[in-house]
C-alpha cells in the first residue's frame, strides 16, 4: 500500500505530470499524454536526470530553454504545482487500499517495459498481490454477451489453469473475462485483472475483495481509479493483458468489431506477439474464424490440456528477451523519434549509469 511519504520522488513527479486526479480542471490544465511524457523523459535522459529531479524548482528553470512547443514550460510547472491536490488524492487512494507504481519503480512489471517499450503506461494503480504481476500466465478474453456453453467452456479452462498453477490474466469485463477470473479464484487459483474503469469500485465486489484478501488476485489499471468507462480506455488496456501473459486464448470475438477483436489483431501484428489461440467448435464464431485467417492458432476442446498447458511449461518467459546495453555516453537525439533509448527513469535507482537501449518504431498518433 502506498502513502504519500512512501512514494518515490519519481512516482510523485510522474503523478503530478500525468495523473488526472479524477477532476476537471477549471484552468483547462491537461496532464501529459504518453507521447509528451516520453518526450520529456528523453530530454531528462539527455541531461542525466530523472523525473524526481523535476521537483527541484531551480532545475525546472534551467530546463526551460530545452523545452519546445510540445512541452510548454509553463504547463510543466503548473502540473508540478499540484502538490496539495496530489497529497489529498494519494491519501484517498491509500484509504481504499490502492497502491501506485511508476515506470521507474522496482515493482513496476518488467514484462510491460520489455514488451511494450515506450507504450508501457507511465503509471499503474493497483490493489492486491503485486507478486502476481511477475508470474505470467494465460490471457483469456472474449465478448461480453455470451451463451451458457461459452461460460462453461471458459470456466473449465479457468479451473484447469488453477490445477496447473497458471495465473489467469483478463480484463474484468462481464462475460468471458469475469467467467475466467472467477472460475480460477473459486478453484483456489490466481488471477490478474487489468481494468479500464472504476478500479476502486471494482475492488469492493465481494468475490474480488475476498480473493484480494487471500492474495489470489491483483487488479491494476493505467487509468485514474475513479475513471468512468470509455471505449478508448477499454481498447488501450488490451495490450497490457497480452503483455502480462505467456500466451492467450480468445473464447469468442465479434468479426471486425469490439475490444476482443481489436486487441487480438493488435497482438497478432506485434513483433513479440505471445502465442494466441482461438476456440474452435462445431459452430465457430465468425470473429474467431477471422482471427484464425490472420494467423491465430486453432484450439479444439479435446486439445486444451495438451496445447495450452504443455505449451505454457515450454514457453520462454518474456523477461528472457535479450536487450543490449550501451555506453553511458550514448544518448538519444530528440530529433530522431524512431531510434529511442529507455529513459533513466525506466531503470532502478542503482542503475542510472547503465542505459538499456532498444530499437523500435513508434506511431505516436495511436
């Protein structure tokens, strides 16, 4: 659990810059977008600084000459001046049992940073067993409106995951997501829920509250804990579900519409995509067939144990992806946004001297 004094300086700064605080600002002061935050961390890296250093007012004045139209110094300073509001919100979240992580914290899931790179959210809000975020597991996703046959199928897979000690990763939405998570919990297994809205309220649901108490569940969100449902947020959290899992199963998807379809297609196109299975039955949904046509793997009911759980035992953890270290003098240029290094805040406090670099292309319009 986090309180204001236990938050790292980095996390305090990232909250001030990026958090919504659940209120509409009368001065139309907008928190930084992911694109803007990444640009700022690059600038800090060039200056051998971390986000927490922005809490030093004198340092901010020294950085003003390096900022540009995309990073207005007056806006940056105004965001950093929200300290009183930050303290109130952190106290509120703490009283609800929530904790907060930023990308520079040691407990921030390495899987997200290694797989998503600069798409990894600057902040994660959560409640429950942090250790589960390191466990990997099987992502189970699907439509909200499902038939009883699909509920039974999902529950069966969830129970098998519990039997084999595999964590369920899902989105907490009605339908397939909830059926998967609850079946694992009821079978004394573990689950990770990546929710798009109302994290604080979500955690008070009886089944989830009990599972949190028993360390069977962790709920996380990259959005404000009081955020209401937005389609964009629901779509945006899909990549986190896949990044936290070793492999994934789509139980049912609508064809070319909805979050399940969009998330699966996005994952299939990803360079480091996890194995993605699709349920095949006598009446395979059109969306499922469409995902198979795009390269997903078919999963027959009789092959569940052989395919899912044998594959899970043999799969290489995402944390083993090789990364390249470069000399401390190798700093990125803000003029080339397609060739980026991890910013200093993405590394542990004791590893500021070592920079981890990755080569990737980003489409900042997404």
